């Protein structure tokens, strides 16, 4: 069997897309709580002031806050070995600036982790998953101000101490490389700026890009400090980074296409990994900053902090791949963070994401060859418009096919020699889409009764993929039929 004993099979969620209860038990608003719903054709907008007449998907999400015992019981039934979830920062520190945490928020996650223990499920906790407290965005323009580093370190230290005997696996930031892309200004970096703008697609001046990369640098410093503190609190902690895995291919053998692809992989993937695994900025970043007139504001001592706070493992999301070309006439494919050219050899999902399991194997080999530390796939899945069949059930064979092919690709990567720790499928219970705010774009093994407008009673139902993944967990990946 390719998959090692103790392989961490499971699912993944994010608090702002899953938890709901946005102003319950002392929780403060986060940046996602100010972001409206949308669709592919109608981009998500955000508001400085929450409008009671507007639908904000994160406010209720699918209400894991009140359904956590039911949801985790379903994960136990499937045989999950791992459940990746995030702590909502503003549930612990409502504005992000308090000196003392909100006890009701701490107690909620104690209850969640207790349910996980009941079923032998290891929690994998993302400390910050696109849910910066609104107070920090409003006062400091998000991560552009170094004051947020201290707020994060206080928050992370609180979690490490509070849950040191309940959680072993941690991730400091979700898809930290989103900050290397202009879309990361709002979700990842909390830089909300001018009211009422789309969440994606902002064009930047060199000064704005300098702010963004300074904000990303501040996240690097915060992560490194947290890693060091976490290991001091509990040396058994395994603390990793999390990258949006973006596999890019040259569209043609034209050397210009090859070089453009190399540049895309360098700044899109390896830049953040190099800093967090190797502990220093890579050589190619210097020219990128120079060519784009970007100045990263650092302070004395930052280099030493980055060296001392390298991560234990490398985790990433993987959904799709794309191609790069210098030919401006070629049409672009849509995608999650990654936008590029459609690959003529691949099929695509309903949302235009190219389905490329072999790209996952390639990416795993590339990452492991570069860093030689344990890897984990912590997001992978197929967003689809699941329709109830005439028999009243959800026969999502397309999702099973997608997951089977990607698991086979992981199996081959392990045979190649890659050290792979686990696999947590994204959106194991249906949740709100981060990119569009839709419920229609479903990923889960478990259906949730809710539509794009927030209508529904939130009851849960098992899909066919639920029973299929149960076999995968029970057989440690041996039975994929």
C-alpha cells in the first residue's frame, strides 16, 4: 500500500465560510463579515458599514457554530483521521486589539476539539484563514502596519497555551501566497481601502504594491515568531505553512513562454515557501521588486526572526492548473487565485477550473524536491452545482471521479518518494464559496439545505461521495472503487 500508516485522511473548512454566528457570544466582526454575496458574473463587493438590508454570506454561513456536534459525528462516521478547521480570530479577540481573550470563544473551540477526540480525529488548526478582525483593518489598514504583528502573536500564543494538549497540528496562515497577488489585499491582508469596491481585480500603483508586499512581509515575521513561540510552549507541536498550489505550464515550447512560466512559479509559489521553509528571501525576488518599483519596509532583526521561525511541514491547496503564454490573443481560463490560459489537453469544471490530477503529482514532486520536508494536501475538491435526483438523493459521481483521480496522483507521488502526511478534502460539508459567496458551488460529502440567497433550514444529508470516502478512510486509500 502506498499510503503510509497513520496517513491523515479528512476534510477541511474555514470559519468565515462555515461557522456562522458572526456576532454571537462576544464575537466581533471580521473582514469577511463585511463582504457581500456574489456570483461569477457579479463580483463580490464589500462595505465599510454593515447594512442590515444586505445579505452577507458569512453571517450565518452553514452555522457550524450550532451544528458542530452533528457535523463532527458525520466526520467520525466517515472515519476521518483529521479535520482541518480555522479559529475565527475575532471570536477570541473581538477587535484584535484586546489584552484578554473572549472566554466564550475559547470555550467553543474546547467543545469542538472534545468532539474530535470522541471520534479519534486529529484537529489541524489554521490560526488565520482570511478572517482578520475588522478592528485591525479599520485602524491599521490591515497587515500594512507592524502593530498587527504583535496582535497576531498575542492571539497565536493564546491558542497555543489554551489548546496545547488538544491540538498537535497548526498552520500559521491560509494560502499566505495570496498576499503576493493583488487580490490578497482584502481577504488575506485585510487592506480594505476605499468602500464598495470588488473583492478581486484591483489594479495597483507601485506604492500600493509596496504596501501589499510590506503587509506580506509582516505576515512572514508574525508567522516566524509564532512558530518559535509554539515550539517553546509544546515541542511536540507540528507547525506548517499553507500555500495556494498553483501549477503552471508553458503553453508552448517558445522560450519566452517557458521563462514567463518560471517567473509565475517563482513569485506565485516558491517565493513564500522559500521564506518560510528556508528562512530568507530568495534571490529572484530582488529583481522582481526592482522591476516593479516595489519597496518592502523591513526592520533590523527581521532577517534573524525569519531564520529562527522556519516551519515543520509544507501544506497547500490544489484545485487546478493553467498555462502561461506571451501571446496576448489567447483566451484566459478562470480560476481560484490563479488565472492563466486554458490547457487544450484538460477538461474543466462548471466554474471553468481545469481538472488536472497529474498536475498534483508534478507539484508534489516539485515541492518535495525543493524543500525535502513533509507535505500535506489540505485543500482539494470539485465545486459543482449538485442537483437532487428523482430518488431524492445526491449522486455526485463526478466528485468521486475527481477525488479518485487526485488520490491516485498522490499515490504515485508517494511511490516517487514524496513524504506525504495527509489529505483533507476541501469543504467536506457544503459551505460558502470564498471567491463568489455562493452556496450553489458545492464541494461537500454532506449536503446543506441552503441556497445563494440564504434560504433553507440548514439540515444535513449524505451524498454518494460520503459513502465512497468512508471506504477510502477505512482502507487507507486502498479501495477507490
